[in-house]
């Protein structure tokens, strides 16, 4: 484990305090968002009150039996990155981060394929994982013809990090596919939906995510499941056999309720035999990459460098 960005700690903690102070000006999500709040969250980019910017570089298409994706293809392509967005499995979209994904595509020389997976509560587990699995299988079969390369990478943030690991496990367990995706990039994901100690103990602090909002998200995504059922490895990949998974970079902040999830997953990933780089960002809260911070710019550069060079 490497704790990074301690030189930015004052800026990061000051932002956290301002975020808490501004709670009243943001939509009240509550443990389970109201229909009106959920609709607002779905209209706006993650973590903000403005609609996302759609770039002309993005192309919407349908693949793999009807699953929608948004693709970004730069002039030079050295690999394909399967991106899975966050949003508590209930909001977020494939076109919600066009600027970031296009920059990643150009600077890392990757075709980026972002999945428009079905959202809870209308489409609870396993709908979202089914869609991600379908697109991953499509890439395994068609990446060379579509993008001129078989070098596949996978990753996402928050719920998208969870779905990335679930997708790798499904490829291995359902289809006998290992090694097709050569690296995974996992940003502040929840890997134990029965709740790790850091999730349970974080409390009600009004950050982008806290104990109550996590419980609410799990209820929307896995309605009616108790803690024991949520420990099923198909739901909570922290409890899965992780053998055969690719090298990974796992990132989380010290002020994230999901801190334990990343610490525990990194240990289990490493014990299963794959290289892991675990970066813990000093003072960072959940979802910090959504905001204009020094640590955000640094993290996006580290993500780009990892994906550009992984398993070349």
C-alpha cells in the first residue's frame, strides 16, 4: 500500500469541509433517493447539478444483443478499455463523462467503450452485471475486427469498479475466459455489499457517500437481500475466488467509507497470485475524481499511465 498526495492534504481536507457545509444546496438523497431526486441525479453528471457535456467524439451504438455503449476512438489505438460508470447502480450513464473519457482515449491511445448498463431500481441485480458481461464477451470476440487490437483493459469507478470485478469473474466462471483482459483499474469500489467495517462505522457524515447512502444503494440494487445473501460471491466479489484475474491498480481515499473494501480486495487479489498496485489517497473522500482538485488531476494522470503501459 502506498499513501499518496500527502502534500495536497490541506487542500483536500478543506474541500471535504466545504462539501459538507454545502450539503443544504444539493439534492437530499437520503438512504433511498426519492423518484424526483433519482430523476435529477440521472439528468446531471455524477456529483454535480449540471447536465453532462456530450462531445462529438463519442459514438452511440448497440452491441451484444441490444446493450448500448458509447465509444471513443482516437487516431491511434493501442488497446481497448472497457469502462463501466459509477452511480450506485441507479444513476450515471455512458455519456456522463465524455470529456474525461475522450482525454483518456487520446492520451493513453485507447479505444474506450463505456457501457450503458440497465439501472436499478427498475432493473435490479443481475440486470446491470448481465449487460456488462455481454459487452465484455462481445469485445473478446470482436475487438480485433472493430478496433485493430486484442489488448483489452477494464475498469470503472465506485459501482463501476464493482461491476468490473464481477465481469471478470463471470468471464472466467461462465465462459472459461481468462487473460483476455490484461489489466483492471478499480477506483473506490464497493466489493462487500454486506458492508465492511469502514462502511458500517463511517456514519452519517454528509459526503458523496456514507453509511446510510450505501445501505440505500444496496437495497435498490439487491432488493430484499439480507447480509448473508449479499455475501454471495456473485454479488460481493470480495468473497470470490480471485484466481486467474489480471494485474490491477486499486485506488481509494483515506476518508472513503469504502476504504476497507479496497484494502481487503487488494490483499486477496495479491494472495490469488496477480500483481496489485494499491494507492490510498491522503484525505480523499468517495468520488473525489469528480471534483476540480489537485489530487484529481494527479489521479487521472496515474490512471492514464497505468492503462497506457499495462501488459504492453
